[in-house]
C-alpha cells in the first residue's frame, strides 16, 4: 500500500439519520490515481459514505481530508466550491442538463470555474473526441444512448482536472456490455488524467475494474483491502 | 372500477410533497380562472340587463355601447384566462409523464393512462371550480362597488345565476380533463418516449404570416368601420379577437428568436443556460410571460384613452359619464389581466422547479452554486418578460392607429400611462415568480436525490 499522504482520507466516519446508523465508524484511504470500489447491498451505507467523502454530507463524527486538508470545517459554500474545483461526479443518470447539447454539458463545469466560453467549448470538444464522441457534440442528452450519455458525463466530470472522481452506480442504468465499456473508459481516462476514483456499486463485475474494493455492511467496512 | 383507474388516488398520495404542491398549484390556477371568469361574465350580464331596460324619453341610449365595451373586456381577458387554465393542466407534466410512462411499461394501455390523467386533472378542475365559485361570491360585493353609468351595480345585477355556477362546475373540470388528455399525447405514443428530451422542432415563419394577417385584418376592418354601419361593432370585436389571438401564435416564435440572439452572446453559464432554456421550449416561456404580453397589449390599446377622454364633454353630461366609465372599465380589465399574468407566471415557475427537481439537485451535489439556479430562473423570466411586454404594447399601438388616428398617439398622458402600466405589471409578475424561490431552496437542500 502507498505510504505517502493519501489523496483522500477518512477516519472514524459516523453518520446517523434519526435512529438509523448509516456509517458506524469507517476508515478509508485513497492514493493519487488509485481507483476504489465501494460495494455493499442496498441500504448498507455505501452512498452515504460517498456523500461524506465528497463533502455533500457532513459526518456526525470523524474526519475527511483531501491532500491532508480537513474538509469538515468548511462552510456549505466552501464545500460546494471544493466539489466544483477538485471533484468530478458521475451519477447513475440524470446529471446532464436536458436542454444543453453534449458539448455545452461538458463545457459548463469549466465555465463555472471562469474559463471563457470559447476555450471551455474547445476543451469540451477535445474531451468528447477522446472518448469516441466526435460528431455528437450537438446532440442533446435525449438524443444519446445510455452509454453515450455516460461517456459525456465522464467528460463532464474530468474537464476541470479534478483530484477525485466520484461515481455513484455509473452503470446502474446500462446493459452489461455497455456498462463494461463505460467502466473501461471511466477507469482508464481517470487514471490517465491523474485523478483518483471512487465507484459505488453493488455489481462485482463493475468493482472488478477498480484497483481496490471495500465492502460496506451495516455501516462498517467488512472486507477491506480486497485486491483486484 | 378499472384496476388502473382505481390506482389514481393511491398514486396521487404516493407522489409525496411535490405532488401535493403541484396539485395545490393546479387547483389554485383553476380557482382563479373560474372566479375571475365568473366575475367578468357577471359584469357582462349586468351591462346586458341594463341595456334591456327601456330608456326614458329624452335620454340618449348609451347602454348598448356599454355592452359592446363589456364584450371587448371579455375578448381581452379570454386568452389570459385560457392560458392560465392550460398552464394548470400542464403542471408537473414531466413528473406525471414519467410516472405514467412507468405504468405503460408495466402494461397499462394507452386508454387507461389517458383515463388516469383525465381522472386526476378533472378532479383538480372540480375542486378548483368549487373554490373559484367561492372566490366569485367573495368578489361579488367588491365588484358591485364599481361605479358605472352613474351608479354602482347591485349584487343581483352581477349574479350569473345558479345555471352559471352549474356551467362552471361542469365546464371547468371537463376543459381541465380535455387539456390534460391532449398534453399526454407523447406518453401514449411511446412509453419510452417521454423521458427523452430531443432537439425541439423549429417553429416556422408561417406564424409571422398568421400574425401579419391577423393584425392586418383588424387594421383594415377598423379603418373601414365607418362604412360598416350597425355591423361595425361586431366586426371590430371579431377582428380584435383575431388580432389578439395571433399574438399567442407569434409570441413563442419571437421568443425563440430572442433565445437565439441570447445564445450567440452568452458568455456566462447563467446566460448560456437561460438562453438554452428559452430556446428549448419557447412555448413554455410564453406560457410564463404570455399573460403579461397580452396584458401589455391591453395596456397599449388603453393608452389612447386619455386622448378620447380629453374630448370636451362639458356640454354632454352623459358623454362625460361614458368616458369616466371607459377609464374605470379599462383599469379593471387591466388589473385583472395583470393578476392573471402574475398567477400564470408564478405557477409556471414553481412547476418548472418541480419538473427539474432531479437535475437541479444533482447539479447542486456536483458543486454548482445555488446562485446559478437563481440567476437562470430570473433571466429565463425577465428577458422574455420585458421583450414581450414592450413588444405587445407596440403591436397594440400599431393595430389601433387606423381606428383612432395619429392624434390619439400624441397625448403625453397616453405613453406615461403605458409605461406606468407596464412597469407595474412587470413588477407584479416578477414578484410572483420570486415565490418559487423557497421551493428551489428546498430542492437544493435535498441531498437524497430520488428517482422519479
């Protein structure tokens, strides 16, 4: 295991929703460029773990640090900025804005960070081409297949050069073959971009694309450090 | 009862908070539509009844003029009223379509899906109509305070009768059901089709031709009104209705052009998104601001009133009363038009937030600032709003030019009145759209993004 400062590190994460304990003391480390699959059945707490790692939810106790910097003390606005600048997201479906063509969907996060529209659009075009979507820049999400839409989402997540990409069931709405293609692209392009990757999935085949996998059950990591 | 139709109440309850908000908004819209329609019809009936009373010897017969003017008010308000009712029937259409498409996938037939929608919207229409009747009854004594023909109305004069109420209670749910069924065409074609948004079909320039013909018809008829004799009033009224309706045809097309121009210049994410949203569905944008566009048309038409009123009526007391009443009637019509526009805009904005709930929440999770959504929401309304209000007022001035001549346009009070009306109307509509802000905040606060 990498002994340098982990890119993303969580210690003793506890998160409760009312009387339900979603996370009961979870430790996770993620090295730069490493991919980690978080597995577990429905309701096991894996999505809550992703939300805590990404700064969407604040844990009731425990810490999360990005490159050694604790993110728990940041305000809501600061965490939002952190997600915009340093994280990328790929959800199961629905994160693409339906009224924007593919190229503008990809360019939007860069524009939100202040890149001029022309430059952001050029960059987005290059990302789409590198993911095999040349010629589809003008298509809207409704005119793309599920696999194509997820590739657009991958480009959208990577355009800002994030430190970590979080993917929540990225193949959940796809057939097996398309899901295989999307995972290949997601893991390869993320690694090539130097970003770390956290994939939440209940599918062992999807998890098999990652460097490591952990299994969350009843809010605890049950089978840590399962090598690929 | 059919198994699928029997599901209607359960599906409604299962929709949770969003479904309750959508239902409340739809019912509010139907109630406002019913209440104001009954009030306007009551006014028309009041003037008609007065016109049927024999005129004493030596007095001029202005009563028939009042009936024509009341009909003009009805024509001016009918489109905003229909727009609001249509908006109510389309509320939350994205969520409802997704839910019904799932039912189609599970094996429900197109007929059952239509039945379910018709049941849902008809029920909302019925509750709305009932509340609208109550609103009408509450407004009755207030409307009766308005002075016309030298005296106020009695409540009895403005009463539409039990048959009028019955027609509302049957007609509103029926129209709601029809509108709901029409809005469902896409679901019944394909259960998969509804979740997919594709590049919108372009609206053709034929809409402009329709508008030019409509407005031209009014201008020709109005310039020849003198030769039409007794038929002049009816011809003018019909031509005005045609001209007015054409605004509804050309409005979305013009908004599409505005969207294209905005898109070319968009340099920030908010401008880009607002332009794309406008371009994506100009008809939906028109539904939000169209009410004010139509009110702007009314304001433009009414801005010539000061000139008419300025005509020396000191020798003609009856003429003076008529002119005063003309101004009162115009103001009432305009206030109702602005209220309808504000309610339409507020409801459409809230529905838009609910329809986009999932994508707004996911964008927020990915770090998109809340200010962007606010900025896009405002821009989506404000830019078309200003454009439509001013454009409609100018159209009205052009349309009425042959009827009243250049002198009517030269009075300084007219333009001042117009600017005042438009500024007040825009502020009212903008305030109404801001009521969706707390709803947007609650969507952004939701970190658990549920599937639709």
